[in-house]
């Protein structure tokens, strides 16, 4: 009997090793997520990165900013940022909001930033709801990250306190329209409203030479207003970004400025912050094989 148990244990381990070997590559996929919006609805142009293995994997959701001027901007894929998370065993979801990139639907704009960001957050929730149904995703371990307009969108999502969303990361978040009188105060009020209802751990990253928010005075007001309602939040002052505009330091050039506090934040959430050697090798192999050059259409 003992030898039979040993045989089946070895067989199970061997079978698992074969299954893992058969699924040892990084996957990069593109698809459209339907969501309710108005009469016709919208379809979100979305990119999914999966590390090697079968999962389920913890999920990082990356939310993009908006280019100056009109709505004509390409899809944001966050290819380099995705690799940072893939190397640590995370799946990465990068949805494009309605009316931007290849996403259909209407882009919501105007001077009411507070409610605009809440509408933008609806598309992020639609993307998360879709991802929850995927067998590769662990829906109890989700971190939502956004840059610029994606940052304030992520913070606005935080007030919904969605199950499984363990943390919110805001890189230089906000939305600036100088045609709107008092836009600075409007942003402060927006963050105050979001913090009043959010209980999710949140971290704000801002620099002191930000082309949108200036020398850090305004961004610290954002945080103070938010922190008053959600004390489970932290502000990271990146100082002067050596490579130029701190508004854009969520990038390869800015990684040195945010890697340590970001992974400390992940540690505090009980999530992995360490590079997994096998996954790092798989990501490099995927890059060498041009996997990230073009997503597989689903």
C-alpha cells in the first residue's frame, strides 16, 4: 500500500511537471470587453498578460492617462510595466476606457472631474468583473494601478471597496482642464470625496517637478484631502524627477524612483514583491521571441 501511494505521488508530480512545461510561456492577448454605456454600450479594447503556468494568478490592473487635446490616441498597452509584474508572477490587465484608443463608446469629459472619474471607474470595474471569470485569475488578489487620468480613475474606483481589490496605486493622478475655473480646488474636493468612502490601502506617488501639478504643493493637498477620510493611505514624495517631467515617471526611466516603495506596499498587502527566477527567464524568452510585438487576438 505504501509503495502504491509513493507511485501515485510520483506520478502526480510528474504529471504536474509536464503540464507546467506545456504551459511555460508568457501569453499576450487582446480582446474587447463589453460594458453598459448609454443605449449602444461600449467595448473596451483590453490587453491581458499571463505569466507561465496555469494560475490562478494575482491580478494587476493598469489604467492609462489621456493624451493632451482630442480623443485620438492609440491603445495603451503598458508593455514594459507589464513585464515588471510578470516577472513576479502577476497577470496584468490593461483596459482602454470608452472613446479612447480602439475602445468604442463615448468619452466622458467636462469640468465635473469628481463625477467624470466615477464614470471612468465604471469601465475599470467592468474589466475587473470580466477578469474575475477567467480561470487564470485569482479574484481575491487584485491591485489597481493608474497613471495621470488613470490614477484619479483608480482612486475613484477605490471608494467602491470592491471584493478582492487589496490595494490602489495612484501615479501622478488627476485630470487638468484649464478651461474650467477653479480646477485645482475641484481636484482637491474630488479626492476628499473618494477618501470619505474608501477603506482600501492606497498609495500616492507624486514628484516635485510635475508638468501638471507643479512643485508638489497641490498634490500634497490631494493627499491630505483623501487621507482625512481614508487614513489607510500613504504619500510618496519622489522629489525632482531627474529625467524631466515627474508626471511621467511610471515608466522604465522612472523605475528607480518607485520600485522600492511600490514593492514595500505590495509586501504590506501580503502579496509577493520578489522576482521569480523562472518567470523572469520566461519573460526574457518571450521578449526575445517577439511575443510582446503583437498580441494574440481573442
